[in-house]
């Protein structure tokens, strides 16, 4: 079992850790990033051989007893990220939703203190239940990147497919280009249909993160369509929780075996 007293960033230096993580976005095959939620799940995937991990905000929130959607206090979320980082010897990037109302510099500082090598930042406006202005979001991303000074890889989540944009593909391309110009090194048009990936990857001109979920193409197939990075959202946690629920039901009924 892989255990660490300190995070990977402490061991090899923050710049070296993010450099290794950055390189994984430019390989021949897509970077497959399991989304973990605690030290145990992180160790399981690291021990299986995955070269890097991502957290899932919804899965971490559920583990901590909160609803998804920035209901988790930021201190608890960053503490959970730090525990995951300490548990493994591979780079960890953190899903921090919209940023919990924190200023860009504080976002960067908290991520670096936790030992993360990157983050997801989404462009939804939770209060308005819509999309953030793309120009203002680009400015926010640029400020986070400037504060990080090369020590974090920012994955800019694009929510045009979630929020019902009139032309979600065209809007995703527009936002993706803006966010990449602002310093985001990967863009994540979440919930984009797989057959949109070739156009998105070609027109945005930056690494594209695709979501792998039940019923979707495999990570390798998503890579062939243009994805440079593949994540799973909360689906891995959902599957683990379902397995626990099935075990619990069997034990309660007297039928289950360990």
C-alpha cells in the first residue's frame, strides 16, 4: 500500500510535480484521471498504477456529509484535498467547483498549501443558475494562473452543455479559446456529446477534458475522438457507494457474506 507522510509536491518540489502532471496532458494516449474522494480511494487507484489522480467535489462533499454545489465549507474541502495528497505519491489535481467565493490569490495559495498540482474551476454562476460572463471568467482564471506562477495547471470547466446555451458547441469553443488565452492549460466542456469532441479539440486548440460516465465510450475511445484527458466526475464514488449499499442490504437480510 502506498503511504506518504508528505505530499508529492513536498517530495519533488511543486514545480517538478506540476511539470510531470503537465506532460501527461501531451502524451500519445489520453491522461485517465480517476476521481477520488478520500485517502482510501486515492491509494486504491494509485496502487493500481494510475500516474495521477483528481478529486471529485461531489464525491468529497458526500463523504463529508454535504450536498454538491459549493455547500462544503472551503476549509473542509481543502483539508480533504490535503489528506488525499498526503496519502499517495502521484500528483493530485483538485475539483474546487467555482472557488467557494475566494479571491484568485487565495485559491492558488490554498491549493498549493494542500499540495495539489492543479484544479478545476467552472464557469457557472451558482446564484444565478446560469453561466458566468466569459470575459470576467477569463480574467478570474488569469488571476489564478498569475498567482500560481506556473505551479498549478488550471483546467477550465465550460458549462455550456449543462446550462442550455443556444449553441453549446460554438459557445464552448468561444469560451475555451478565451480561457486558454488566459492561462488555462486544459478545458473541460462537461457533458459534451462524444461526437462533438473532434470539433471542440480542433477549434479550441488546447487539451480537452472529456467526461467518462456509464454508457459513454471508453477512455481510449474518447481519446481517439480528441480528448487529451478523461475524468469520471462522481461516478466512481457512486459505484463504490452502491457496492456498500448492496453489501449492507445483504448483511441486514442475513444473506450477505464478507
